[in-house]
C-alpha cells in the first residue's frame, strides 16, 4: 500500500502543466527551519481541470494541508493527493466525476 | 364581395394560422430535445437497440476515461482497463538480435509487460508506480525499468506518434473529420496536439520519407475504418511499457470499430520486421466514448514547462535515490 502522509505549509508556486501538476510548498520544521517541497500530481492538465483544479486554485502565500505519497529517500518530493484549505475546501473535488461512465 | 363571404374568408385564414401555430409549437416541444441532444456533452447512452451504424458515425470527438475510476482498478467502463499497454495480454514477439543491438532504451520510466519482478513494490533504488499492477525491475531483454530517469512516451515533448497517442486515453480526446472532397480523414489527437492524415484514395508512395507520424492509408469495411500506417522513422516509443523503439520498418494496422453508436474500440496489430521478423503483435485495444467537441482542449507540450518538472521533481528524486 502506498504510504500517505500530510504536510502543512505555505504555497510557493502552483502549475497546471505537463506532464503533471506541480505544487511548491514551504514547510517549517520543529526547529523553525524551512524545507522546500516539490509535489507532483494531477495527473495531467486535462485531468486536473476535470477534477476541479484551475490555474489559480493555489496562490503563493496560501496556507494549506496537503496529503501526499512520499517519494523514496524523502528528498522533499512527493505525489500530492489532496489539498485542504483552512476554510474546509478540498481539492480535487471531481466535479466531472458524474460525467465519467466509469463512475 | 358580400360581407358574409369576406368574413368567411377571414375566418378561414385565421383558422389556418391557428392550426399552423399549434403544429409548430408541437414540433418544437417534440423535436427540440432531440436536436439539443446532438450537441450536449458526455454520456450519450440512449442508443436504441439495433441502431444501424454508418461510417459517418465515426466523425465526431471521442473521449477516453481513466482506468482508475472510483469503482477501482480495472473497473472502468464495462470493466475494461484502458491504461497504457498494461492491459495487453498477448506477449510481445521475441526481438531479433539486430533489434537488441540497435533498438533497446537505456531504461524506461514505467513497468514493462514482462521481465524480472521485484518481490514488493517498495524497493530501494526503484520507483514502482503503484501496487495495482505488476512491478518489475527489468524487462525480458534486461532493460532497467521504473527508472526515474528512464524514457517515457512524449518525454521532453518528443512526438508521441502512434500507437502511443492512445496510450493514456484519459489524457485527451480524439476527433475524426472527413475532408470535403472525400479523399482523406483527419485524426486529431488532443494529447500532445498531434494529427494524422488517413488517405482513402491511394496506396503508400514508393519513395516514402520516413516521418514521426508515418504514412497512413485507409479503407472502409462496412462501418469499420481500417488504417494501415508505415514509413515511421525510428525515433519514437511504441508504448511506455515497451522498452525499445520502433525500427523504420514498423507498421501499425488499426481498426476503428464502433461497438455501438457511442462506444469506439480501436483494435491494433503491430508489425516490425527488423524487430520481430515475420511475427506480428496483435491484441492491443483502446476504448473511447462519444463526447462533445466542445471538450477538445489545447494540450501543448512545452519543452520549457516540461523542464520545470524535471528540475523541480525528477532531479531531486534522482539525486536522493543516488544518495547525494
């Protein structure tokens, strides 16, 4: 089973690009040092759009909690799965799910 | 004219207008939903049983769906897997010695279809994509696989070519359009914005330039469109799950078959004399569903954007795996 973990931090960049979306996140560790994280996901620009993402869904400075699958060796890189905003909003929210005959 | 006569004519005229109006409104209420339905998006599932399928039914936009539906892996539409070539059950023909010398990649990013398996997916030095399908460390020819720096179709925005354009159906639509003079059918592929010309009125030219997309000739067999493509250059990947390039003798035969008015099956057989001798590789299938051409979007692979992914994600992971 792929491990899921969460990270709380501040968005530094967000791109809906090829081949996968990218999220940059600054995370403060317990000592106050800032770790720079790069999370990929999506799976693709089209997939992200269909799942409720827009190019401005995340802006630099947004404080979020991200559920992700860590990459091997923990180089501050992972695969993002879910983003939780302070106001309770969640992405992806799959508004196109109903249109998928697989669902 | 007598007044009563004029009145009668007037009444008859008004009566005709009234009847005409009623008929018009009835027509609007009966036929408008049918007309609207032709342009609406997604999920056209109201095919009457036994509906006749005609060649022109192919000329539309078609959407592919992710195998990872909410029903679970492999439980996509109709229980069909539709992800890369992993649903190909027929083994690849063995490679010729020449192909092993000239066509193998140094490594690939994803799983092969066969080869040496790892006991679990969580192996040091290997990035297995998922536990949902088999995970290998090398393919049957010893090519390292699941390598973060390995080749994948469209890496660095290289052209996908066929059949790799169908690799990930959820990445975008297909659209088929006939030319007005009836000599060609154009296939537009949203994923990486590639397009191909299927020639209906000629054979392959004798002096064929080798190209990324090859040269395609086509004919109808009933409502099936059969397309024969050759003249590929040797620069593109067959599938992200196949660890060698096409040779310049690669040939693809596609059959576009409508299973019903709204479901398209693409059946494919691959040939490559330099790679496989006289053996063919049949059994590839991809599924698409009639969509709306409003959903055909721009999917341009920009080398600069792609490099940000390599810089931000691939390189740090690669360095971590090497212990730097």
